[in-house]
């Protein structure tokens, strides 16, 4: 199903699947490491249908706490909402381990793959999940593009979310009938240009080879955290193992917003704050947030070296 981003896809699932499958007293497990767009729709759904949200903690490496997950899982669990990888921590979660743990329940598993779509090989069958969403702009595509994946049986059990042209079969004054999936979820004129752009980004990913990209991601991730670890007073958020080329960090005595300003003056675009993940930062007691840097397919190891050198200069001048 084409959407205008992961956020729209998540809200589509919350309305079209959630309101007809989740009832009063049911439970939704939501990771505190999720981005805000994978938290707020479930809070709103829970309020509408009087369900309960159970929040899944992270371990000392800011990864899924599987022991805590096991304690949350019950016959009341109807939906589990996760990120394939946190765009703060940059480590891919073991989704297969989680889905195997809940295989004896009727719970559906939803994964936001926005962070990993252009970085990690993804096979929905191997992951054992029911819903996958992603945004195009995180995969070298345009803003305002994205998609929802679910199997045809699941999509057929979902009612339309929005009414309008294209999502209908026939329209009468008394009622309307609806198109089969995916059309029933694509009301109105679609984001045509954005979808074409998303296709172009997918072609580029396939041309480079997603496994080639993944191997480079791990190589760059290792180089990045090793280099950052040499800077005095710097703390990397999360594990330093098996990391993608994404890192969030804090430097002692330099607020994230100030550090961002100093790095931007040196020509490096970084983000500062909570990166749409305030609950994760709160859990890690990083109440001012962190600074995040990420590298992509167009970057080189020399880019990492230049960034770390500039960061080292900023830190040394502030001592």
C-alpha cells in the first residue's frame, strides 16, 4: 500500500486494523525505543478502544530487553510494535528472536523499517512479522513517500481508512462498495511523483546490492564507533557492536544543541535533541537529548575521518 510516509502507514494500521481487532482490555506492547510516530498512534488507539499499552524496556545497550518482553507477553497481547533498528542507537534488533517468542500467541507484530530499508537486507517471511512500514526519504527517496506491507489476507480483513476516488468499487446513494487491497487504502489522487521517486531509489539500492550496502554499513559503523571512542569525554549511546553507520553521542560539558552548532560551522550536518525518541532518552537519563551523525551510501571512510577530526577539535577547544 503506497502511503505518504511511515507515519501515515502506522496510522492506517491503527485505524483500519486496530479499531476492528483490538477491544477493551486488550494489550499493545510498544518499545520505548520506538520513534514518536510508532508510539502516538497506539496511545490514541488505546484511548479510543479502551485497550492498555505495555511499554517494552531496553537493556543496558539500549536494545530490546527480551526478559522484560517475555514478562509482558500474555493472552491479552494483540499487537507488538517495534522498530527494526532505532535511529538513535543504530543497531538492528533481533526481530526473529522476538517473533519466535510470541509464535504461540495470536499477537500481530508490526515493524517500522525506516532506518534499515536502505541499509539492511529485509525478508518479511524470515522475520515472521505481520506489518512492515517505511518512509521513502530514509531510503534515498523523496519526502512524502512510503508504504505499508501486509499479506493479502490481513489487508482484506481491514476496513478502508479514508473515503474518496480510487478506493471504491461502486458508489450508490445508499452505500458504496470498496475496491480490494491495496486500492481500498489509497483514496484520492496518489502522490504520483513521490512514488516514482521511491521507485528510483529502490532501483539504485538494487543496483548497488543491499548485501553490499549492509557489509559497508557494518564496516563504517565499526570505524565510526572506534574513532569516536578515542575522543575524551564522549559517550556513545547504546552498544558499540554490530552497529550501522549511525551514532548518537554526548560530550561532557557541551550541551547537544551547542555541539550541533559548532559542528555545523565546520560543515557537518548533524541533528541534536531527542531525534523523535524522547522516551528512549529519558530511560537512558539523557534529558537534554544527544547529537546524532549518520553516513550513507554516498559517503566514504574519509568522510568519517574528517568528521571525527572536526569533532575532536571542537571538544579540545572547549576543555
